[in-house]
């Protein structure tokens, strides 16, 4: 946990960073924060109006001109991911950072009642889509001097919890995939890959999962950004295959 990290104001200058689910919640905060630290941010998500609002905010703050990439992980095909790689290659020639943040909660429900279609949907958005997108983008990440890939995990991706179903399983798969990929890339690539658990954070997803909770007791997405910056910037160069938390466990 790097919640006390003090990033340089130009930490991400000259870096091209793609953020998935950049229109809302933690992804929105990460996109704005990365741009404030000098990154050219590629805003990927499914609701274009939300991405446009983030784009306008970055422009209004005088940040580097961002780019919008509309994509819905449900229904996205390998061709979509390869077209994305081709577009980014033409536009930027490399990718220095990739934050896999988009996520779907599915339903908190006993496994006996879990709908198989919803299960597939959650696995598609949370793990299968991000994995094939990563495969398509690896050549571009290899073009960077020290690219960082960050996958978003959860406490239920490290210890299972009743009723969390596909969401929990998708986050366990994320942790497993990152171990496999980091081990493959070790000593033969400048690309590092780690998982980051944001911890309880004031967003729509958290409200849906815990409707009775007072959101004011939770950290905001902005407050957990130090670890997001540390992992994306040069201070974490050489760190790969590790599990991080963006905030200390709650008392
Ligand atoms: P939100 O629900 O607020 O935001 C999720 C983002 O993912 C939205 O921008 C959403 O787009 C996007 N998204 C969802 N489905 C798709 C899809 N099919 N294709 C493309 N984009 C999609 O969630 P949070 O900000 O809370 O969560 C961000 C990440 O952090 C997730 O991976 C989540 O699992 C994880 N996390 C969050 C915690 C928390 O307490 N908030 C705790 C632990 C982990 P749209 O705006 O269009 O819906």
C-alpha cells in the first residue's frame, strides 16, 4: 500500500496510458489523475457520453489531449482488440501503461440461484475480455521502455466470500493470470504486470454491493490514487507479479 506516496508532478510526462472503464468511479479518477501528472490518456469504456465528459475535464484543466476509445467488453471480439492495437500503433506507436479497471459486479446471490448467463457476462467483462485485450496490446507495450500493466483485483479475489459468485471467481482468475504472465515476462521483457485491490471505495459499484452502508464512511476514488500513480510511473520499474492494496484495511 502506497497511500502516502508523494508523486512528482510530472511523473507520467510523455507516457501513453490506457484506462478501461474510464467514464465513472475509480477509472474516471485514475484517468483525470494520470492526465494531471502529464500522461496522454486513452479513455476506454462503453458509455461514450461519460467518456466525453472526462475528456472535456482533462482539456479544461489543460492536460495533454486525451483520446476516446469506445468499447463494450460484452460482445467485444478478438478482431476488436486487434483493430484497437492497430489504431493505437498508428496514433502513438507504443503503450506505456494499461490500467484494467472496468468491472461488473453481477449479483450478490447464493450460488444455487446464480444465473449462468450473468456468470458468463461477469467473466467476459472482468477477465476474458481484459486477457485478450492484453494479448493484442503486448507488442505495443513491448515498444515502451518500461510499460506497466495493472489489473484491478478485490479482497474477494484473494479470499472467497459467500454469495460473491462470478465476481469473486473472476478476481481470483485475475490474480492467477497476473502470476502466469509476470512469470513469463520476467527477465525477457520490460513490461511489468501487477494486481491492485482498491479496497472499499465510494462508487456506484460499492453502493450496489452494500446498499445499507453510509458512503461517507468510505474513501473516495481520488483518495486512493497514490498507489495507482506509483504503479503506473517509473518508481515501480522492475516490480512485477505482485499484489498491491490501494488503502490500508479498514478497522
Ligand atoms: P463502477 O461501477 O463505478 O465503474 C465501473 C466502470 O467499468 C464504469 O466506467 C463502467 O462503464 C465500466 N464497465 C462496466 N462494464 C463494462 C463493459 N461491459 N465494457 C466496458 N466498460 C465497462 O465501479 P468502480 O469504479 O467501483 O470499480 C472499478 C474497479 O474496481 C472494478 O474492477 C471493481 O471490480 C474494482 N473494485 C472496486 C471496489 C469498490 O469498493 N468500489 C472494491 C474492490 C474492487 P459505464 O460507466 O458505462 O457503466
